[in-house]
């Protein structure tokens, strides 16, 4: 690996070789991906070839990145999280049904180690009510999944990777509307469109509404039996897990003007109401607790090529988000899984007084991105991202709760140098990042839990990170790449300040630091009339200091994030895809990862029982297999039928540290197998689309975080109308 990186660095001095430069930053590259027309059944072949060739430019660069085209899946009821979950090295672990909290991992790094962006801007600018579970997929063109090494042009402090959602660039007038209904009283409606006036004013509205009762059956929970005069194991339905979300946004702007290639102003609004059925573990059940979230935001976007000088492109984004959440827990009751309850002298979640806890978290984000082309084979990118976040807490009912205001601001500067040589066979990237974090703490309550008494009220810290990536293509069938990043990840509001319900604050948290290495091979083999094969294999290694991990108190169902001083993570992943024309695609991927506690001694100097143990509650072997069949002109010249079959496998893993207790009696999350299928019929050039789907066909018992069960077999029907 050292020789490989040395060759890459030496190549930085080669400036006179004829070459091809492709140097747009993440989010900006999608200019070449903009489609003026939807993908029709009878023109699918030509457009797909075009689109994939552009996505391949992203996937075959110096960094380890997976790009997923959304268009083939927009007619299904799959959420953004479902789609991401099919990628190699990625796991999305939900805590229940529709709208439940989730944990996403990339190469073993999970939770807040992963950052989310929309067109290069943090997704949190939409408010905490908008995430990968309810973001409308009909607004998306493709998804970029960065693994381990995150480009400085994104301006994020991710430790393990990043998800960048690239929205559709369709400019012509269109209307995209869909509605779906499914098991467990689940409904979803989406509406998006664009209208351009005679004066060139572009209006882009969208609306998404979702609801689910989530009353699926939970297996093997403990309930009291009068007949047996004891607790017995029964299968019971979830009785307090309703979810409702509404997300709306509107943008107005212009394009292709002398003073701006693109200028938009807009706003968004979201409302989420969710019953809280369980704590962080399934043996704690609630019957009245609720969480409400209401957000609105204002956004400005500006882009101009060749500003002041040829080759200089400026992207500017500024946003303000008013994020409000409220947790309501006023019932002095203790519930059982059969819905029965007994009076209690404390609330359901924290065991304290009745509460109506408000969290107001205003967020201001400013991003300035400058991309400058130097000749035909060099480019520089300068990115500055400023996030200013407040945290105002108060309670309408709990008189003992002390209102407080906390502030934290992070500024991330990134400088990237990119070059390409030998007709783009050799591609190199170097970058450096500067992380500046300022925290002002106001809360002092429960200091024995939060550590507020041990922390300064105001502090500013700075960290430096850097990285490089290189890729060399011998020929179409064989390319090699490697990348490295010394990165820092600052704690998020949820980790540092809690969430007001099931997560305690921990003001003693330190930023995570990691050395991330990636190396891989990939290529494509064209077999002519026998089809095409593409493959990819990657290995990674992460050495992490102050790894932030969630810890659970099973007795009260509460969670708190804490630092683990020394964790190593390594693994590998591979994907193989075979395609035959436009009608057959068969792909499979497998991922193996090993995260271990590398602390020989505990803080008191005694030997650690968890030394070289796998980090618990983390899948370490999993994979996906995907079969797609497309049949054009089934009954008319402009219709088509699409069949998709998906199989997902997760090997068993320990729920807690394997070094504690008897190995034979350790709690395990068992091996899981999930089979799903969908059938979509489209006619009138994709204007009308109907999809029938079945997830978890064999009604298998599926689990995720801390043994929380997911829904069983579910059916969904979706109708989509696309007019342009």
C-alpha cells in the first residue's frame, strides 16, 4: 500500500502530459446527469446507457464511492433507507415500522459517524423531522455513498462515510404524483412538479404525507397470565405506535442568466407526530408517551460558472432552520404488552414527574464552495461550511426541570487538489480539512448523569485532518484505487445534549478521531452478445480513538452515548453484477467487518474483560442478492413490465459484550433471512404505473437494534402518475 501511495504522490509533479480532467465536487457533478425527459419504457435502453456512464465516472474515481440510480425504483414503495440498504457495506437498521428511529452503518461505522447531505448541504437543514425514512424519492436523481474517506468539498466531519442525495435536475414542466397503501394501515402520498413561466421563472413545489398505525405482531413478549398466575411468552400486536409525517417545500428561481447559472430561494415545512411504543429495548413498553416535531426552514442557492475569471465556479448556499420538538409523557402508568396498565407514581420514560419537554434547536448553515480549473488536468476546490446550532430546553409541566440554553458552532474548511493524467487512466486527489468547534453549555441538571459539573461553560477546540486518494486504470476490466484520511468527527446534538426522551445528555463526550484506509479493485467485462459483467472488491481498516457508542440501561430503557478510547475496525466487501441487454440484471454483494475493543486495561488499570471482543449490537456479516427482469412492449408499443426479487441476509451477532457472563447464555440477535418481491406495470410511456409488492415474504422474525423487532410480512400497492 505504501508503494501505491508513493506512486500517486510522485505523479502530482507530472503536469505536461495530455489528459482529461473531470473535477466537479460532490453535488456539482450532477450537471451532466440532468435529464430533460423521464425514462420511458420504449427509450429506456439509450437513456440508461447515458446515465450509467455518468454515474460510473463517480464510482470509478479515486475515492471509494457507490452511486445508486433512483429512476428504476421510483415506481415502487421503497423508501430512501430501503434503497441505501441494498448497497455493499451498508446497513440501515430500523427500530420498528414506518417512521421509527434508525441507525445506518457504512463499513461498520454507524450512527452519527455518518453524515447526510442533500446536494452537498447538510440534510439537517430540513429539520430533524426529515430523514432517509420519509424523504420523497421522486425528488431524487441518484445517491452518492462515500465510504471511509469523505471529500473535503462536502464540508462534513463524518468519520465513517457520508450519504449525498442528489435531487433531480428536470427543468421542463412536469407533474409527478403517487399514492400507496399497505399492511398495518400504512399509507403514503407524494406530489412533486415544476412549472416554468414565459419569463423563465421556475417554480418547484412538492408535498409528501405518510401515515401508519404500525400495529404489527411482536413475537415472544412477556405478559401476565391470570390462568397461569405467572408471566408467559405471547405474540402481541403493537398498540401505541402510530406515525404521521408531512413534508412540504417550495422553490422559486431562475437559471441560465448572465448573473447566475442558477438562483433559487425557497422554504420547507415538516410535521411529525409519533407514538412511542418502547424504550431502547423491547421489554420496556409505553402506552401514552408521544413525540411531536415541527420544523420550517428558509433556503437560498446560487451558482455561477466563470465568475470573475475563466474556470472559476462558485456555489453558495445559506439556510435557516427552526427546529422544534416536544416529548409528552403525562401518564402515571405502567403498561404491559397486552395494553393493560397499572397506576404508577412516575412517568413512563424517565421515571420522574409528568413532563411536556420542549427542545428548540435553531440552525444556521452557510456553505461557500469555489471550484477552479487549472488547465485541462488540474483543479482546486475550496469549501467552507459553518453550522451554528442552539439548544433551548424548557418544560410546561415539570416544575423541577431547569430551563437552559446551549450553543455549539462548528466551522469546517476544506481544500482539495485534483488531477488526471494519461487520458484519465491516473486520477489523484489530495485534501486537507480544518475543524473548529465551539460549545457553550447552559444546562446543569442531573449532573451525575450528564457530567455538566465537570465541563467548562464555554470552550473552543480545533483539529486538523487530511487525506489522499489515487486510482489507476490498466484497462476496462481492471482498475485499482486506494485512499486514506485522518479525520475528526464532532459530537452531534443528539449525542451531546440528548433527545428529550430516551437519550440522556453526555456533556463529557470527546470528538472521535480515526485513520481510515481503503484499497480496492474494480472493472467491467463486455462479453458482447452474452452480456456484461461488472465487479468490485474493497478492503478497509479504521483505527479510532474516542469512538462514540450508545450504551443502554435495560432496566429503564434509556440510552446514553459514551466514548470508547481505542477501537479498530477492518473488513472487506465485494459486489458482482451481470446484465444481459436491458431486460436482465442479476447482482449480489457480501460484506464482512470486524470491530474490536483494543483496550487491554480498564480506566482503573485492571485487565479489561472486553479486550479483543467484537463491539456488541453490530452486524459483522451480511449480504444482498437482487434480480430484475424488464419486459418491454407487453401489450402495446409503449408499455412495460418490471419484476424485482430481493434477498437480504444478516448473520447472527452478540447483543452485549461477549466477555461478560457465560458465552453459552449470551443474548444473540439470530441469523435473519428476508425475501421481498415487486411487480410493476407501466403504460403510456411511463405516464401510468402500478406496482404490487410483498416484503418479508416468508414472515420471518427480523430484528435490529437491541433486539427490537421489525414488521412481518407486508403487502403494498402503489399507483404513480407522471405527466410532462
